[in-house]
């Protein structure tokens, strides 16, 4: 049996650092004054676990696998419900 390792957990400091590097890149194209950056955690937190489960109930694994990027990720790293 093949055991796949999940990605390491990122802490707030790492997330904010990574986000800053992405913003540096994207604001070379987008106007910083006309752009609002929102972290997933900001709107996911307001949903709560029941809201997230409700949202995820509208999609099947087959629908997600229709996207090439998800299929490649699962083929390389394996499936984990933690994602």
C-alpha cells in the first residue's frame, strides 16, 4: 500500500509572507487601488463547518476531477480528505 504524505500545515506568518509575494507579482498587472484582496479564511470562517459542508454537497468528486489541475494533483500526491 502506498502512503501519501499531506502538505505541511502553514501558519499565519507563512501564509501572509506567501500572500505578499503573490501580491507583488499580481500588482504588476492589476491596479492596487482598484483591487481588494480577501483571504479564503475570511469568508470560510463566516460559513462555519455546516456552511462548508452545505457548499461542498453541491459538487461531486467526479465534477472536481473534470478539472485537469485537480486530476494532476491527485495523481501525483494521492487523495486526502484533509484537502
